[in-house]
């Protein structure tokens, strides 16, 4: 082949490869676009104030447009900054605006009709701080209180969770980490519960106090990690548990709960040391402490037993405290005395048993303060996730088996 023609051929082949590469990139981008669009459009329904018995809720639209509907159909449009009161009366809801009584109904729906719809909500009884929510509100009466549900897109919900769980001043890479964990938790919960799933807004689920309003980077972190979840070696969503601080060592899942998970194994965690919740101190009246152990079947009238239960050491995380032939699960002691963690020592000091502990929370999975410290040291969200969860992958939710 002539040198000139050879150069043309090579140039042509190179261009074809470039074009092929560009087509592949565009194709993958298009797929990702539709995946992202689908994920963004998904909605989640969250029960609000589910640890309170709310009797009266004040709602004020601050952005977008809203319609008020009841079981009797559409009532009227709610203008921006118009105040609406919902009060539980027996098994019904009494509805007022700032001027008049609208009526008494079994159900009420506050439906947004604008592109972006945001309300202010404030529980009057009991008195709670104002919150802001995107999306719709559904109200009915259950157990002699208002049952309030927020129908909201997943991105907004997750941003609210991340802000409530992590605060407004964490590193950006940690926000991405927390977003992926919270998304995994949500989808795994929905997958496990099926169509009857129920999501609350307190610590029994994931803390959610409305939309993220304190730091714009939180919403950006949710968007940048959109659709990403954590799966195990079988491509199944993991139970993405986390806690505040491990105290220096995380716990095995089977040491806290009955179930063993391959990805929830004890890990040395120096990143959690020297943080706000690394250590704690508390005290319990000696009489109350001894009474508890007596109720658990320990013969505290024997000096040796009394000495054992008032002088406990845990140099490392342990599952049970052992007294001769008897044992007591550490988490039961923690639960009884509302301790920050089950990793503690106890020492008798006159009328009090002084407790010194490490970490905050159950200790299983990711330590939030440890993960924040990793982010400050320029570890990526993948580094952080793979450090606290063993043999896992981060994939798009559409690829979950």
C-alpha cells in the first residue's frame, strides 16, 4: 500500500474508532439519562411525626400551587401563604383557613399542582418546630391523632434524611456516602415489605424532618449519586445499617442482633477515635444498678457477685458480660439504662456506679463520625463504603438482581 494511502487508511480507521467510542458514550449516556430520570420520578410516602400524637397541624404553602381535597371532592385552591388548620376531632378532621371553618371530613389531601411545591408545616399540639416539605400531604385520623403522610420524590426525601442524619457541616464526600446508604436502606425496606411497606420519620427508620434547607451541597450529593445502592456478593441489597461512632471498633451484626450478615463484620476503626462521640461518661445510683441485676437473677447478697456487677471491664467489644456461670447481654444493660453504647466499664463509687463507655449507637456497619473523618482525609465514597461494609459493590438500582 502506498505510504500516502496507508496514512489515509490509518487516519480513517482512527476516526472510525473515535466515532464508535463517541457512539458508545452517547448510548451509555442516554441509558443513564433514562435511568436517572426514572429514579428521579419515583415517589416515596413517609409517615410524619409518627412518634408524636399530633392533634392540630398548621400548613402554609410557600411555593407552587396546592388544591385541598377531601372524600367529598375538590374544595378549592390554596393560595401561597394562605394558612390552613387541620384539627383532630373524634375520628374526623376539622379544617379551617384564616377566615372561616371549611368543614369536618374523614380525610384531607393537600395536593401540589405546580412544578415545585413546598409547604411549611407546624404541629401546634404538641408544639413542635416548623418544618418544610416538598410534595403532597395526606391526612386522616388513626389512634386518636392525626395520621400525616408526605408523598415526595425520592431525591427530596433522601436529601432531608442526609441532613437530619449528618447535619449541615459534613464533608461533601460523606454526604454522597450517606446518600447511597440511605437510598440502599430505603429500597431494601421497600423490597422486603413489598406493596405494604411503611416508612416513618424517626430513628426506627431514618430520621427525616422535611426537605434539606441548610446546605445546598446535600441535595447535590444526592443528585450526583442518584440511583446508586450497595449490594452484597449475590447482587442483593444490603441492610445498610449505620451508627454515630464505633468507639474504635465496629461490631458483628450477630453480636447485636440474631442475624449474621457477611458484610457486617467487626472492623478496627481508628477513624472514629478522638471524635465528639468517641467516649462518654454516665452514672447510675448503686441501689438502682444492683436492683436491676437482682431482677436478672443475680444473687447480689453475695459479696463476690456484688463486686462483679459493680466492677465491669470491657477492653474490647464483647457480646456478653460474664459473672461466674451467669451471663448478661451487654445491649440489655444499655437499653435498661439508656446508655450511649453497649461498650462500657462500670466502677463502684459510693452511692453511684460510674460508667465509662466508647462509641455511640449499636456499633454495626458504618460509623458516621469515622466516615466523616475518612472524607476529610480525602477518601472517596467508595473507599468509605468498602471500609465499613465487607465484600460489597456499589451499582445502579436498575441492576439489582
